């Protein structure tokens, strides 16, 4: 039994409980300890899972594939636990509590936000940690209900509208995914017996004997269902609303982690579908969803005026890239996909954290209102712009390397049409991102005197992006050999070809 | 004559009637004009599913299904409607005006998707151990009608009830193809539903407090 799995299982939920029950300073410290503790635990876990899977308490397991997604989530959990300190302090600097009642209200808001973030992180860590399709579905459903409350956290009309659309669309999608899961049980029960509990390994081991029509149907329903949460076109409509209206620490986790965790769920069904049906059908399904999502996002990014919606559409773009990479199916492209999960988590996390600082300073999410940002917020804006550059796949950041792997893998497999579509659409998105970055950084305000009092709201707002940028540089310039081992093992588990 | 299909058993007949009633309850929700009626129809549909699970447990000698029937009844027939009623607080509220289509069009659309679901599922050639495969076809019809319900009724309660009835449709499909699924997983699914219901209830209440209405027609601030 791996004690590390138990620590990951218990740590964040204990932190959530402590945040809800103890004074704010203690909750804040506990959150940071839990965030960085989870990251450290996951890194330690990776040293084992790059060689073999580990299990605990019958229902927990981690292999190389799940560890990649655990790393992405734990990294953002750690960064967000720090960032939230600055986010809340910045908010308190804007307004001086004028009564004890207001102060008490703010105190309760802060405690609840910390508790919610820890609970959300726990649910996202659970999804890659559980061993079985049914438990995976339950974990993803828990991420939905927790994050829906967090999206509505600010209680504004817009936040309530976003939360309602999110919970309704995502839950309907998960209903379809549940049907897919039940069909997988039906397929497995014919071979493994009625007491089969939907664990991954037995189904994979007997995949060749499963009824092909049932697996094909179950896989398609699972992709459509979980794809709702990934943000695949045409079931992505909740995503820009939820990501733009949630408090920034929550947006960061939604965009960098939650979408990837949902994609992980798709990959687990993909594993079985490839083993039963052969690679052609599952790869074609992901390729189709990927290209459609990338096309929608590329053109939506160009025309966005709301900074957080702009980043949300960029997330749809990157989820499309992941699906296309899996559609290519070669070992190199699959390694690229897994590297992309990590690099996107770091880059998108940084972008949202930077956007949060800009929104806080300018008091608006409108891109048209933000100008001269580097002079006004030298740290936050510079890091934000570097994150945007990273998202465009500019070297030397991790996304450059991961997209290079994906495209090389596609070319080596002869997917020329797919590669051309990928490159063309990524170039369109690059145009949108670069245009926005240039306007934000270099266009000056009409009245330079109207930003008295501007400045970095809190150093806690730019310290986490510095750490995220370091991770992006490591992933792009020289990923550690042990990490590459983990990615190659993960790709092998996904059945990535040569 | 040698390849003639055996006549349906009494159990098949009872199961068929219950499944048709489940579908009719879904059509009832499509047209319900009062909030409390919507919730009662959902409770009735859930009760029918619990009865079906109980009948299957008796006829096919699967004792785990008794436990599932009792739990499902306790949660879906009593706890879920009570939770929503408590959070919403206005059970006699009228929601008749929330339909974007007329009653006739709605019914025709419901019938169309019922037919599509029924015949599509027939083409899958999936046969359950405990219930006739017609039940699977009708469960897909119920699922599609629940989507129609969520789309054509523009009030938060109908949309939430549509989602819960979608879960009922999946439960029905599960009774056909996965009735012997380990009880622990079934219980986990049910408690998960309960948590989702609480979240839905909170959001419905927030929506109602902020907008002074159950309608979702004014949720138009977020576009693009």
C-alpha cells in the first residue's frame, strides 16, 4: 500500500474542514501547507509510478498516466493557495471595512473561499486517484457540484447565471457519461461476472473479449459526456461564462486543472476502446472533436473583449490540441499531449493569476480599458504577458515543446491534413493572443495621470506566477529525465503507437 | 413455428407497464403548470422506478435490488422533492408561462424524440438479464424527452427536474443492463445525486432571490 496515495486522499479534505472550522489565519496557513504538501507528495509518487502503478485501500491507484494529471492539479493547487492570500488582501485594500458587520462578512467570505478551494482541489485530485470508471464518474461529478458553488461565490447576477448554466449543462453531460459508464459495466460483466466493480485493470486485461458495439457506444457517450466538462465543441457553452465569472483563484483551477481532469476521464475510456476496437475509431472521434473545438476557439479568441473570457476560449483551444494529439496516436504525439497537460496548467494558471491582478487594478475585465499595463503593474503584467506568449507556443516555454512533439508525431504518422489544420488554427489563435498582448502591454492610456494609486496590489499576486514561469521554463528548456520517463510510460499506458 | 418468440411473461408485462408509466410521467413534467406538480410528477416517476426495482428483485431473485429500491425510494421520492420544496419555499408558484413552445408542439416534439430514442436503442441489440430490452429503448426515450424538457421549459425548477429525471432515465437503463452492479456503487451514485440536488436547490434559491422569478429567460447577460 502506498501511504502517499492516502496522504493525497486525506490531506486536502482535512484542510477544507480546518478552513471551515478554524480562524482565518490558521486556515490560510493550512491551505498553503496542504497545497505544497500535495505537490511534494505527487512528485514523490512520480518517482515510483514512472516504473509501476501503486495501489491503496482497494479503491485508490496511481499509474504514470494518472500521475501526470495529479501533477498538473497539485501544481496549480499549490500556486493558488499562495495566490489567494494576495487575491483576498488586494480586495480588502480596495475597501476599508466600515463596520464590524462588514468585517465579519468578509472574514466569513475568506474562510469559505479557502474551504471551497481545498475541497475543489481534493475532488480534482480524487479523479485521477480512484481506480474504476464508476468512482471516476463520481469524482468528476463532485468536482462539478463543488465548482458550481464556487462559480456562484460572488453572488452577483452574472455569477449566478454562469453557475446555473454550468451546473445544468455539465450535469446533463455527466448524465450521458453515466450511461456510457453503465454500458462499459454491461460490456465487462459479460466477461468478468456480475460482481465486477468497473476497476480499470480487469477491463483492460479483457478488453479484446468485450462486445465491440457496446464499447463503441459507451466510448462515444463518454466522450460526449465528459467532453462537456472538457469544453469540446459543441458542448463548451458553459465554459467562457463560468471561467469569467468565478473568483480568479477558482478560474485558475477551472481552466488549468478541471478541464484536464475531465480529459483524463476521456482517456481512461479511450484506453479500453483502443484495446477493444483498435485505434482507428477512438482516434477519429477525438480528432473530430479536437479540430472542431480548436476551430471554434481560434476564431473566438481573436474577437474577445473580456479578458477572462479570452483566456477561457484559449483553454478550449488547448483542449482541442490535446484531443488532436490523441487523434494522431503516435508515441511522440501522446508524450506531447501529456507534456501539454502540464505546460498548459502552468501557463494558463499564470495567465489567469496575472489577469486577476489586472482586473483588480483596473476594476474591469474589459480588454479595451486596460492599457500601459507593464508600467502600471511591472511584475504582474510582465508575467501575464510572458504567460500569453507561452500560450501561443512561443519558445522557450513548455507549450512550444509539447506542440512540437504533437506536430512531429502527427507528421510521422502521415496525418498531414490534421497537422495542417492544427498549425493553421493555432496560427489564427496566435494572432489573437499576440494582438491582445501587444495592446495590453504597449498601447498607452489617453490620460497618463489617471492612474495615481495604481501599483502591485500585493506581492502574493505575482510570487506564484514566478514559480509557474519557472516550471514552464523547465518544461520547455530541459525537462528532467525522470519526468520524460513518466511521460513515456504514460504514453505507453495509453497505447501510443511507435 | 419452431423459431417463434416465447410469449411475454407476467413479469415482462408488469415491467412493460411500469416503464410506459415512467415515460408518461416524463410527458407530464413536460406540461406541468405548477411547481409542486412538477415535483410530484418527479416523485411519482421515481416511485415507479423503485417499484420496478422491487419487482425485478422478487421475480429474478436479486436481493440487492430490494436495498436499492428502498434507498432509491427514500432519496428520490422523499428527500429530493422535500429538499427542493424547502429551498424554493413557494410550492404553489405557477410556472405555466415558461414554455418556449406551445403545448401541441411540445407534445409532438416529445413524441418525435420518443420514437427516435426507441428505434435507435433497438438497433443497438443490447439485451438485459433482468428486464426486457424494450425497457432499455424506453429509457433512451425518457432520456431524450428529459432533454426536451430542459430546453423548452425556461424556468429553473423545470430545468432542474428535467435533469433529475434524466438521471432516472439512466437508472432505468441501469436496471436493464447493469442491475447486478455492486450495491456500493449504486449507493454512491444515489448520494452523489443528493449532493447535486442540494447544490441545485441552493442555486435555484439564489436565482429566485436575486431575480424575483423562477424564469431563466432573463439570463442573457453572458454572451459571446
